[in-house]
C-alpha cells in the first residue's frame, strides 16, 4: 500500500472510531526497532491499539499476519512502559474498503 493510500485509510479509520465514541490518543506511534502502532485510542477506560488495513475486499484482513501481530504486541508493551501506563488494553483492526469500514475488536494470535 502506498503511503498516501495508507494515510487516507488511517484518516477514514480515525473518523470512524470517533463516530463510535473512541477518543484518539495518538496516531502513527513508532516504537524504536519494533514497529508502528497506527492508532491508539481509548473507550470505556480501555486502551485500543488499532491496526489499519485497506483494500477492495475482505482479503485485506489477511495482511495482519502472526509476525505483524507479534511486532505490534512488542510495540504496545514498549508504549506502555515508556508512558508508564498500567491499563486494560486490546488490539483491534479497522479494515477500510472503498465504501465500507469494519472493525474487528480484540484480535489475537
């Protein structure tokens, strides 16, 4: 995915999450040597670490591989340590299609 297309998908995801009463804390948080967290948001006292994928079909979800999730989990623990947070959290995925957006909540390996 091109960076421009990725930025558009992330902006759509942010707007979607805001409509669902999520509070956006950060976007594109880079954890040194580990990876990037696309969106960090809160809702109901829970931190949501969100991976954004886009595509023209549901196949975009398959781009969230075990290796990608492993890097994301390492990045999340880095973020929590740096920010000195001891909070409830989950990993979500927002899939952005041409005319639709889906959220997959609390994804795991």
